[in-house]
């Protein structure tokens, strides 16, 4: 899907004094719709059982949040690089 008009004028050499001829670029419209992405983490019951105390629970939560954030960021990067919703893994 081409969102921009390809007939935009290119660069040109101009004299040192004078006016530039204005252009009127046209942008094609497109529709957007909300979407969501998700990730999955597998955590063992043993790991959850071993986490006792608020400091350890916070460190486990931070570890899981960081892992999930990396997954989502990687997916978004792939979508941006390849221009579609399905990454080329």
C-alpha cells in the first residue's frame, strides 16, 4: 500500500538570488485500526515458591517485566522493519 504520492518534485539547482516555485504535495489517506500484541512467560511453581520477602518478589517482578518488554519490543521492531504485522523469523 503506497501512502505517499510519488510525483513529488526532486531537488533542483537554484540561483543564489530568487524565489523557489512552491509545490503542493498530496498525501493519500489511509485508515488505521487499533490492534494489540501479547507475549507469554512460563514461570515454574518452584520459582514462585522460592520467592519470599518483598525484595525478592520485586526482583522477580522486574525480571519478568523486563523479559516481556524485550519480547514486545522485538516484535514491534520486526513489524517496523518488514512493514507488516507478521514478523519474518
